[in-house]
C-alpha cells in the first residue's frame, strides 16, 4: 500500500483527480476501468470494480448456506418428462 498527495483540479463543470502512472499501476487500473466511488464528509474512497474470478466465487461458497436441493417441490414441466414422471 502506498500513500501520496494529489490535487483536485477543475474539469469542465466538475472536478477531477489525476492519477499518476505509478498510482494507476499499483491500483491495477487503466483508462476505462470501472471503479466504485464512496463519498463521506471529508473522505473519498475509490475502489476497483472487478468481477470475481471463479476461484474467488468457489472460495466464498458455503455449503451450509447454499448447498442442498434448491427446489423443495416435485418435478414440473419439462423436468417431469426428463425424469420419466409424465
């Protein structure tokens, strides 16, 4: 983690924060990268907005919460035909 000082500048009718190349590289962002901006009085937090990888999703999977049968009822529609329950 690194900390540096930057300056807010005018950009059109708004304000902008310029990231240096080393800052962008450390954060893993480039032009067009989606980010999440959280604003509180006296605080601005910018976080990269990335899709989780399959490994991350599998690591977060909790069988006690998400395991087991998803449908409590009997087969319906095409499921009934596939199981031979027609």
